[in-house]
C-alpha cells in the first residue's frame, strides 16, 4: 500500500515495470487484480443473480476477464460483453481472455441489462487518453439506465486517472476497486463524485517497486492527512511562553471592512500562535478595538508604517489580504511584507491586487527570501496567473497548482471541494477532508489565519498549509449544519486536542 502517496498513470506504469523487472510477471499482477475484483463482486452480488462483465480492449478488460472466470468458478452465472474483437487482444489481456471459459458477446449486442444483479465495468482504466463516444458511450448509458449496482475496475470508465476529468461519457460506479494506490483522479473532482466507495487493493507489487516507480516520476503527490504531517505540528514544551510560540501580524482593511481580518487573526491565535497583532488603519482603530481582546492592535496606515512595525524581529509571520482592499496601496504593503523575509500568507485582496502580475509578486517573494503561502480560490487564482502556463485550461487542477507554485516561488493552496496544496519543489497534496458546510462567507479568511498561526510556530510552509487545510475541514465536519466562519476558530481546540493531545 502507498502510505498516503498517490500514483499517477505514468507512476503506475513505472511501478508495474519495476515489479516485473523484479520477477513478477505482468499476467500474475493481472490475475491478482482480477481476483480482487471478483472478491468485491461476490460481496456486492450476495448469494445469487447473474453478473454482467463489460470488458474493454486493453489491460482493464483483461482484469474483467479474470474476474469473470473467478466468479463462474465461485458458482455465479456470468455474461460477458467485449468492446472490439477478441482475436485482436494482445499481451496479458489476450492471456486473460484465453483463460475465460465463456462467450464474449459484442458490447453493442442489444438487450436489457436491468435484470442483472451487478455490472462490472472493466472497459477503460485510469490511463484513458481520449473522450469516449460511440459504442462505449452507448454501453455506459445502458449500464446507467439499468439501475443496478456497478463495480468499476481501477476508475469508472471515462474518468482521467490523473486529473479526475470526464472524458466524454463516464460510468457512475457504486464501488470502485483500484490497485496499489489511489490515483489523483480518484480524489479530484469531478472524478471523485463518480467512484462510489473506493477500495485500494494490494496486488503484490511490493514496497520496493512502489518506491522505485514513484521515484522515477517526480516529487510526491499525497493524500492530505495527519498521518504524514501530524508529527510536525507545534507542541508547546514545559519551557514555552508566548514569545516562543510566534507572533502573527494581520493587516486590517479600512473602516467597515475589518471583519475578515479579525476572523483570520482569531484563527491564528486559536491554532496556537503565542501573540497576534492587527495592523490597522487609523480609520478602523476604534472599530477593531471594540471587538478585540487577546488580539493586540497596532496603528498602520501606509507601507512605510508597516516597514517601521516590522523592525521588531519578533513579528515572524504576516498575513495580508482579507478585507484589505485592492490597488496600489495593497501592492505596496505586500511588497514590504514580502521583502521583510518573514513567513508570509497572502489571500483575497492581496492576490487580486496583483492581477496579471504574477512575475512581480514572485520577484517580491524572492527578494525577501522568506517562506510564503498563497491561498487563492479559483477566481483569485485565474486573476493572478492570467496569461501564464498555470492558467492553461489544458491542465487539470493538480498540474495548474504545481505550475503556479513553481512560477511564484511559494506554496499555493488552490481552494475548493478538492483543494490542492502545491510546493515550489513539485510536491503536492490533495485534500478530501472537507465539507460543503465550509461554503460560507469568511471561511477562506479563517483558513489563511490557520496557515499563518502554524507558520509563526515554526512549521514548514508546505506542511503548515496542508495541516491548516485538513484542520479547517475537520472543524467544518465537527460543527456541521449551521456553521458560520466565526464558528471555525472556536472549534479548533477540539481539533487540536485530538491531533496533539
């Protein structure tokens, strides 16, 4: 199993090739995969009823042939439909077809599929490189119309294993069985919504093959979770005091636009920062003072004022963006903050103020040599990276985030129901620990504050961003219906208690 690592289509090919080079035949891997599919099918089908197996012309279809034969030998009646000519199958798929004792009727053969107990979708796997149409699309429509449970092999046919994109028509599975490790397309939308319940099965490639295969295909892509960053969470020791736990500065917007910054500041404090200060324009000082208690307040009108404030080197993390306003003044503030060489979180207006100027923002970040995290939603991302390769629509969300991180020289958190966190060195994580209840005004401001609070305590940028995203989602799960952004910081103690004790 992959210990949280995700395997791209190219990575899976490399894992298989390494396992074969180490002495396991490709057909042996296929037989184990098909056997795993059959085992899941038996659970889904129960004690009776006929099973329909839909096989494609490649190795995914080979898995289907093996599963069909296993099910027949287990006593199940099985019908099999094949896309293409059986005589044209090659390699391991041809060996699997030869092991099948029954007929392989054409996929386009007429008939009503609603009488089957289960349909096994072994048409196309994660490596699909074209949009499905014609006979394959028609078969998917017939399977959907039958309204019986569907078990997909590797991915639901029509889903791109790397991006989660729908390639023409696509199956909507009840359950999906994949092998060795989950693929990015299992976690990214819309692919994730087509999986049903996902089962990851070990087929004996071995940890050495996994390590070698993943190492051959670039930096790690991870399923976000505390299993790999939990050990890095800040834990105060006996000698800790507020100054050893970091000091976050949150830049406030003008009067009547201060709420977003205050929620971010509260989140930074709740996640463990020892001190949090708000740098506020004079016009908003009274407004902020009326709401703040443990969070301190500093007057800060201009970029020069911020520069003076940052003369205190104990202020080790800066958050700019929520409610800050857009335009030249915000760009000046961000330039000072970035060039100060502190940990930096940029969100909302701080990103929009650099619309189409990603190179300029990257230069500011590079000049400071600090550690920066950007937390855009899709709109802010598109505005900032307009005209760059990161905004090329040909790339999926994962690749866009990775390219953006490389271009900007900072960690990029591309938010959404399938948030992607990407580091400049190519590492990335996909988060599925969210909830629709987070879709509420101010939720992203709280996330930015969580990142800043963890950075202030010394957590590395990529790990801090990943942890903040997961913890943000966990707070949403815990609170549930009725959630507003103000509730998220107040739920953080329960989240932290379970993570660090």
